[in-house]
């Protein structure tokens, strides 16, 4: 059995705001086996990006983080900031949605990739540059030596995201967090970048935490999926199983709301009516209940994650949903 | 589709000059480079393509928010270019636009009621006395509450703001609406609500709707006809069912194969989009085409229906459209009985009240 590269237990994040404490992440747990991809999915405000920033240790001081985060078995949530900083770029790396704003416009692509190698691996300038060019080649940038001397504005969006990936993977991190890495890219470029990530993961054994809102991306690229809603895990399990037999009503609703290339045309899309609850004043019990067609009295108590299949759990009192279909 | 199209573009060209630091002309971005299309009443025409293909410029040209360098734009049979400014202003009440970002498209210093009333006033559509009632009626129609008229844009979510933008676009009683990525910035559950609303409105008001989008799944869901653009030109057009089931241009096939969740059919398209300042000669797709032959570098393929096209309205600009290897069959992958039955419980209720 492979070991766990990343293990997150009861992670909670609270921001102090003018309106009082805002608990944007309310105790989530998941883990990534070495060399696997786990996707965090959900809509704006579900807490998926906050979870990834908490793992990276990049949340602002106004955030209170509770719970445990283990990287290769080592507890890192309690580490002093200086120790956390050393992990970033070395064992833990992250790529973001918008490669233009996350690259420094004043440095060449090669310099930015080389920086991580000089900082974490102590390579000298010449060796680091050489290694950086090799990394740019590894992420399939044509004419890597020439591109290494160019600045971000001289590169296309897809090329910039490749540079970001080269930077992130330069020090062979154990875990790569990819936060909507292709959302800003065109669909053909997105396909190239996701295929590249899969290939690099297979080659290096790096585990990937993929943050996305796109269930199609989950289907094609994730081993496991964590569906998040309003700061909690709604459903977790093997990606193929969760997408084929979702057991949380929110997952069912999400799958019905997204038009598909192989779905019916012109029909009305199933929609999840209403809006996400205000986390400053969250409802008692299940947070999805106000939008849920299956709501019953017990939904006023917080649902635990029920086992609904091998490695598959859903936070719904009515799971497995087969009960509802049989009763109907 | 009615006999005379409401909107008709013929050979429309729009080039944006590129100047160096001394202001000397150094070529041009050929954003739209000879495009002809029509949109009929009650018809949804989708324009798809990647960044820089010219689709947004085309939308602006269709509403004459921008001037073409060549070609004609006709609305209800009248050439908009020849129209005197006063008449054009009159005509504008019939042509509206919905933008991608509902945070940028509403004036933060106008209440929702003022924003929706502005087009009514501008075109003198209802007397002042009836204005408020009309605004409330429009808000109800897009799934908001009448009392929302007195609130400010910042009080609303993205989906609600897009509903406000739709109410504003509807206010003048348009016949044509251009939606430039109208649901792209929305979360998927909210997106579904807005798509359903747009489909209802298009049917109810027999709107001609030009949907500019990069999202092929959304386009397939709502469009009657599709135009696929690449580097300022149309490479394929036809009824949506045919374009999606049997794409006849290699670029359309590559786009479809790239959609996540479609099963990852085939290798992703290689390379980056060439510069629209100096697009490849002859067939513009030849630098990235897996089926490229010598003729593709020498002759520009016309946009025509090939011998094997299922209908003469399904046209492609490819020398080999009749002999391309059969496209991978569209994987029929219905959600499955279980999922469909569960989703039936989510059946949309009438668009009222606390819509997102």
C-alpha cells in the first residue's frame, strides 16, 4: 500500500471580520496517497481555495487555522513560519489560475525557475540556469534556451502556465497544489496543460491536489474527489464512483446543472435553486437543506459522513439516495 | 427560421492597426477577416472559438458598436453603416448586449430600478408615470422581486446581477440580443438558472440571439446554429446538431476533443495559436492541423458544404472535409436512469422569488 503524501484532518479556518468570526472552513478531512491526484470541487465560496492556502501556509494572520496537516507523515500546521516557508517551493508547491499575475514581470522565465533551485538546492547561478532550461524542456516549451531569456509578457498564456509548472516542479515537491490551473486558458491549451500535469505526475511521483469547479476535469484527471459545500465536505470518494453514483443531493444537482457534450440539447437544465448560505450566520444542521428537495426533519442536525460504498462517503442523512428512489 | 434574417453580415472585415512606439503603422491585427452570417428571429446563433479568434469583435460589429473596415451589417434589411446617426439611435432600442462580467456592466451609482429604467427613458418607451410598474414587471420576469428596484448593484450576487443586466437589456423591447459570454463568469448551478431564463426569454419574445461563447457544452445546449471561428475567419458553420455530431473541420474536432469530461478523445492540439497579425497563408489552420497536405499551404479553402455533408447548410472551410477519417462517435453517455430520476426532484420551479 502506498503511503499518504498529504493528510488533512479536521481542518478549520476562521477569519476575524467586522461582523464577527467567519468560519469559512468547518472541519474537513482528506488525504492524498503518493503519486495520486485528489480534486477539491465546489462553487465559489465553498472553501476549496482556503483549504489549499491553509495547506500551503499562505493564509493571512487574520485567519485562525485548526486541525492537523501532515506532509509525508510530518505535522506541519504547527511549524513556525520560517519552517513553513522552507517547505514552500521545496516539498510543497502551488500553481495558480492566472499565470500572468503570479509571474514576476521583471524577471525572465529562466530566472524565475532558477530562483527556486538556488534557494532550496543551493545551486550556483550557472548550474541553476542550466537546470532551469532543462525544466522548461520538461514542460515542453519549444526552444527552451531562448524562451528562458524571455519575460512573461513575451509568452502566451499557455506558455506562462508551463513556466509556472516548471517553477513549481523544479525542486521535485512531494505535493503540488494546482488551484484552477487552466480556468483562464482556452480549451485546447487547457487540454495540453492537464495532459502535461498527468504526465509529470506519473514521471515524478508527485501528488497533486487539484482545485477545480469543473466536473469534466475531475472525470478526466482525478483519482479521488472531495465535493465541498459551504465550508464542509459534502461527499468524498473515488472520482469515477462519485460521478457515476453521487450520493449527496448537492453533487446530484451540480451534475444536472452543467450542460454536457453528450447530454440532451435544448431541455431545461436541472438547477439547484436558491443560494449558498451566509457563513456568518450558517443554518443549523445540514448546510444544503434550504436548497435540497429531499429535506426532512432530521436535516436540522448536522449529518456525519456516512459510508455509502468502498471509500465513498456522503454527508447526507438520506444517503444512500436509493432509499428515495425506492420510496418514489 | 424566417425567410429574411433579422441580422445579416456580409464579408465583414475589421483590422486593428498595430503601431510602433513612433506611431508608425506596423501591420494590423486581423480580428475579423471576411465573415458572413445571419441570425433569424427566435434563433440562437452561437459564435465559438478561442481567445483572439475575433468572436467578440464580431459581436460588437453586429451591433455597430464598432465600424467594419469593409462589408455590410444589415438589421431588418437596412444597412446600419448607411444609417444617419439619429436613425441609428432609434434603431438601437431593438439591439441590445449582455456582457460577461455583471460586476463591471452595471453602474454602481444607479439603483437597480434606475439601471433598468434608463433604456425606457432613453427611447421614450413608457410615460414616467408607468415607469416604475414596467421596471417591476421586468424584474419579476427575470426572477427578481419588484422591491429589488430600490437596491444597489453591490447588494446582489453575480447571478442576480446578470439577471439585472438581462432585465435592462429587455427593457427597450429588443429584437436582437448579443450575449458575449453571458454565463461564463457564473458558478455552474447559477449558470444553469441563467441559461434556463435566457432560453425562456428567447422563446417568449422571439429574440434573435447571438451567443458568443468559448464553452462548447453550453453552446451545444442552447444554440440552433453554430459558427466556429479561427483567426478571424469562419472555419465551420451549420445546424448545432450536425456540427456537434459530425464536425467537418479538423479545428472543430480538436475543440470538441479538448472539452474535459468528453473522454479525452484523441491527442490535444499541438502548439499555440498563430499571431492574428500575420496569420498563416492559405488555410489558416494548416500549422496545427493533423491532416495537413501540400494544398493546405497553397490554397485557401472556401467555406462550402462538401459532398458528404448531411445538409447543404453545414459548411466547412477544409479541402478534405469529405475525406477526413470518421470523427470518433459522440459518446452517448446519458446521465443514467438513477441520476436522471434523482435530478427530476430538482426540476426548476417557476422563475420567481429568491433566485440566485
